[in-house]
C-alpha cells in the first residue's frame, strides 16, 4: 500500500477516529480530550511509520538468510 494513496488516507482517518473514541469514551479524567487526541495522533503516526517500512521493504526481493 502506497502511503500517498487515498486508501491509506481512509485507513489513517478510521484509525484516528477509532482510537480517539475508545480513549475519549472510556476515560473519566478531566483531561480526557487531550489524552484521546495524543493517543489517536500517536496511533496514526505509528501506522504511517509501519506502513512506510513495509512499503520500503516490499521492493527488496533479495533473500536474507538469518541462519
């Protein structure tokens, strides 16, 4: 999956919404919106880094023998 595609943007938005709602609804602390926003943004950043790493290594067709 290319990071610059619309498919990735839709997945990133869905990830943000799901993480935000889970953290916002389940939190009873007074700063729940800040925590929910930070968690959702961190989740999308982690998703982007992970997908960039997978996309970067998908072009590498050499066999890495770890024996």
